[in-house]
């Protein structure tokens, strides 16, 4: 289908499950995103249907690679037993240099804990060389937890 440019047919075969779900097929679909954008969503849907811990982690990584931090947070919140790559979330947020997003993500990731504990955990994360440019976010967190 791909070699002949018959993406519409491929899409239908995938949508009606004529092609079995697998991680391999999902990864191939991700690689088609540049030439057939709907392949990306088909891939995420397939990974979601496979419903394993590793496919869920792959979905989070794909969303983070696209800088869709809030989407990745919402997805990971659906699965409380899932290990959330906190450092990876913070790295993506720092790259975006958005203080409000940083605070929202950190508050979501550390939400069940007290404000003081959240601040001390984030303070440790902000000491990493990657996070040093976010002095403003540190000040925002300090003000928010007082």
C-alpha cells in the first residue's frame, strides 16, 4: 500500500482491523507520519489497543517528542500504576521555556504531596544543569507554596 501511495486503503484496512495490531506495525505507521499524517493517530490508537505497560510508555514518549506535554499527562493519569518519567516531562517543559506550563506539570506530577514537599522535590530537579535557566519558575513555585 505504501509503495503505491494507497494510504486510503491502508487506513481502511487498519481501521477495520484487517491488519492485526502489533508494536512493529505501529512503529512503521509512526515512520509514515511525514508523508501521511493520519498514520500517526492510527499508530497511537493501535498502541493504545495493545494495552501493555510498554506500549503506554511508548505513547507517552511519542506525545512528549511532539511537545504535547499536557496530552501525555492526561494519558498517563488514566493509568495510576504506570511509571511516569518525571525527569522526561520536566526536560520537555524546560525546553519550551513556559513557566505556567512548568508549574502546571510539576503540580500535576507531585499533586498528592504537600506544597512544601513538592517544592523541595522540584528544587532538587531544578538543580540539574538542564533546568538552571528556569529561575523564574523557581520563584513562581516559591510564591505559590507560601
